């Protein structure tokens, strides 16, 4: 995936590119670097031509006239690169099978287990999770008494439709999927395409969600995968999303981030757990006081964001805040996370609740 880069929050768009950049940030959370103008125009060239639109400012204006129309969705889809892999980085799925599920099954016994795959793109991540769960069941017959359900969300209706269909060509399947898993979990179709088998698809519920907006309706989760999406957001939005994800996690629940993503500034909400290789985060279980801190963090961030938006509205009338309903991005960055993450001084032993 191309890196969009980050820059300080803009308040007043001064040219064609900045008008579009502000629209994209408000709509999807993606922050564009100043050097990405060529990337934007190359990705949107076809859309501009098909709709007889001559500039990015005109494009934003057309979207604002019909914020829920097809044009907005096409633009967001074009700007969110949906490059993803099966069993990306491997270790989250190994940890899920070998450490987390045995612990949760032991604790919860008959209770169901819920997992959230945020920014799921075309479905590789939630289906990989479902396959890992199936492998756990095969190796531990009768151990899993309750059900394990996966909620997969994304901004893009286009990639959501692809994920729900569960059909992939040989090129997509060759990115991280072994022949053994291909033969076990997929059925061959015509034209060198394969479809995910029903017992894997049945574990996954797909929903369109924007991570900038409320997702409390999703319920509570034991595990959250929010991988390779936060890197595209501003530092302010990252803290806001991570604070609200915390509220969806059950006490002692687990969070997986991408290899290049770090959880900085929220040590009062999460504890870092070394997986060797890789890391994950555990939601602190004493939520009485922590919830209050999370509420203050979210309120402070939203207040700051609202003031910035009010300043923008007073300064210019060329860009309005569009109505949105979903969010999406992924990344392939390979930056190591350990150098930027500072473990809490009172970090507990893994899985100690």
C-alpha cells in the first residue's frame, strides 16, 4: 500500500489539493501528506473524466451536494488501497490458537467468544481468524463449548461486498495462504477462482462501520484486531479510536495492532504483552477508574476536534463536513514496533487477570 504520510491538522484549505485533503480526512480519517497530490490525481483521474469534473474542488462540491450518493463511495474506494494478506505476520493467529483461545475457553467454559476485525478490507483477516479457530477446534476436540463469532467491519461498501462474497482468484489466494488451507477451506469455481466454504463464512458477520463514528452498537469483545489502519490517521484520531476500542473490550480482553503501529500514551488503559515474536495489548481489568479516564480522553479529543472544525467553518465556506457511515485502510509497512513502545513499569505476566 502507498503511504499517505501525516502532517499537522489543517484548518483552512488554500488550494485545490488541500480542499480535497480536508474532505478525505473528515470522511475517512486519512491524512494526506503535501507530496501526495500526484497520487491523488492519478487515482481519481478516471472518476473525474467519467463525471466531467475538472478539478478536485469541483469534485468535493459535487459530493457535498449528495453526500450519500455513489460518487462519494467511489472516491473513498479509490483513495483507500485494500492490499491485504492471508494470516498476515502469522504470530497473531498462532497466539490466538495456542494461547488466547485455551485461556478463554478455560475461563468462560460455556460462554461465547466474540472477536472484532476492524478495517477488514476484502475479508482476508476475518476469514484467517475463522480458519485459525477451526484449526484450534480440530486440535482440541470438544474443548470449545460455546460459539466463537467474528464481527468484521469496513468503511468501503465495495470491499465489503467482495468480503461477503468470499470469492478470490489464484493471485489473491497466493498471498499468504498455504495449499493445505486452500484445499481445506475453499471450494474451486470456474475461471481459477475459489470460494470460502460455508462453515468458515458462517462465523463472520460483516458490517459497514466508520471508525471515526460510534461503534458501541457492535457490543463487547474478547479480542480486537485493528491492524494496519491506524498508521494513516492523525495522532489525535488514533488516541480517540484506541480509547473507544478499549470500551468495547471485556476486562482482560486483547488488542492486536499492525507491526508498524504502536499504542503510545494509553498505558492507563492497556498493558503490553510480549508474544515472541510480536506483541499484543491487554485491556486493564480494573475498569471502574479506567473507564472514567477513557471518557476524559475521548471527551478531550472530541472537544479539540470540534473546535478545529468550528475554526474551519468560520474561515471558509468551500468545504463542509460530509455525512459518513464507514471507514477503511490497510498498510504493508514493516517498521518494527518495539523501538516506539514503552512498556508499563507494572506490566503483569501474560494472561494474568
